[in-house]
C-alpha cells in the first residue's frame, strides 16, 4: 500500500509541476487516509490489529480504533500519524509490555481509553520523539489493594531524555503507581490533565517541562503526591513548590533536592474537611487558624 501511494504521489507531483520554476500545485499533495481498526469479530474495519494498520499508514494518516481492541505486546508509532478512538474506543494490554511506543516525530495519540487486564510493570505510553501530542486520553490500570508502596510499577507515560515539543493536555490518568515519569532535559507543555490514585502523579527527574492547569481528580482516591522533584534536578528548574502548586490547582508538591533542609513539601487543602479537627495545623502553607484554611479552599488564596 505504501509503495503504491508513493508511486501515485510521484505521478501527481510530476503532473502538478509548473514548467517555469517547477512549483507544485496544492492539488498535487497526497490525500490523508483514515484506517479503521476493530476486533476480528466485528468484521467492519480495515484492520483487526493496530500493528497492521500502522504498517499500512503513511505520514499524515489517521488510525482510528473502534470498540475494544486487545493487544499483547508493544505497538510502535514510528511515523507522523494520528492514532485516535471512535466514541467509547478502548485498548487493553494483556502482555507485560509497553502498550504504545512513540518514535515518530509529530505523532499524536488521542481520544482513547488505555488500560490493562491486570496490573503490568510497564508504562502505557513511551514518548521517544519530538513534537508528540498526547491529548484527551484516559489512561489507567486496574485498581490495586493498598498500601501504594506494594503496587506494581505501572505508569501512564514516560518521556525519553532530551525530547522536545511534547504536548500532553486533557488526559485523565489514574490508578497507577505513577502518572508520568519525566526523564532529564525533556521539554514541552503538560497542561489541563486530571490525575488521582497514584503514588506520584508527575515524577520529575531533571526534566524542564512547563506545567499549567493540571488538577487533582477524585478526592476519595487522592494521589499520595502530585509533583515530586527528584534530587539531581537543576536548581533553576521548579525553584518554588508553592508556585508550581498554585499553577496547577493547588496540587501537592515535594522537592527532594534538600533545600533548605532535608526536603520541601507543599500541601494545600483541597476541601474544607482537610482543615477541620486540627487538620489546618499539619498543612505546609502555614495557616493561622481553621477559618483561614477554609478561606483558602474557597478562594484559592
């Protein structure tokens, strides 16, 4: 399929060229295609596996998941394609492997529910290329029994060191050991995501992403920590836990770099109940009394 399209594109480019200067008309550009994927029993899609659809896709194409598709192993997105889901689409991992490995610059993964049949010690999404977009996905593992310290090491997404241009927005991530592990010197924008029920939402290992508008989800299943800045992260990155928290719905933040003492933690109350029964005394933005704590909940100030 790819060879056929390449030949057709070459013909179109030749025919569309203007004699003076050899410019190509817009009409000569190759048309993007949508390839659908669904379980074999459905029988109404172009492909029955994600891997076969991606093998057939060209840069600029869209691969759309319909219904529930099961994978056993890693699906690699190696080109600038969009993998998306129709309404209610779900990808279920049954193997002990990364579910999506993104190595194609400019690729997009969007509008999918991504989970596994049992907890797996692997990330659901590995981002190993520049200018990748993760948007409007729901990424979660099966619920695990407390305490979190005994949970399988599953993660929502992991970034390779040094990538640039990541956009992660509008995702819901929950019921995982960690929401995202961000390796050194990665850059991009992580905004408007909702996370809960993790031991750590964003684990920052000397990464340099911008975080805005992220928020804590289900108050009945809070994450142990929202932001964890690891020792070894440059001092110029995330110098204020209070500002990082304030830019992200007062999510909790823990600086492990040992400044000024052993650790710096910022824990803001999310609901009025956090302030009651002496709770206001144990919160790290200092409150004078319960009333001031409740005012903070109501106003964010």
